[in-house]
């Protein structure tokens, strides 16, 4: 199927790659089908693109690339609707808010996107803990960094 994308023009997408978000995303509840697209020559960031609305697209990344100690527990409110059976099927992504200069960009660690790669179901999971901000620096300070 052909999909108009915000950043990459028109692309042909395999229907098996479509991720179902049964309840949409907060603020975009009508948008229930997305595809995860690689950015050319950029292995760190991807685009979570609505297959129905060209302008509904989010830059996402694996938060562990920036925050190796990022941890949280999935509860039944995410495990059951996504039918998660095995932790190896869980993909965690954070939405990136791009800013200029790039070092001022942020990651949403408070509300990660959880995808069950085994069945292509996803949901944004708002953490009930205050350990992580919704605007974490994309350039975290590392202890001992000079």
C-alpha cells in the first residue's frame, strides 16, 4: 500500500508493518494505524508515521541509546491490551521534540511508546512514577564528563 509521509514523501509500505494503536495516541485518538520508518543514514532516529494522515508523524528513538539506566515496570494496563507474552517482543520508543540547536532537543521518558513486535500492537504508556520527565535532555550529562 502507498502512504504519504511527512518527512519521506510517498512510500510503499508492507501491510504487515502497520502497527495498530487501538486507542490511538493521546491527542490523536482517531489515529490508530502507524508505521515505523527508518530515516536514511540515521540509525538512531525513526519516524512513527500515521498511515492515514500525512502530517501526523513523530520522530522517535530508543531511549536506552541515551539513558542506559532507564527502567520501569509494565503493568496489566499495557500487558493485556498489547497481548505481551514475552519480554523479548517489547519495543520501547520515546517521542523526540526537536529543537535548534539539536542539543536542546528532548525525549519524552514519562510516556514511552510500547510496541509488541510479535503482533504489531502499540500503546503510549504514561508512567505513574515521577522518576522520569516528559522533557529529558537528548544530551544527558554523564558523570565524569569533561
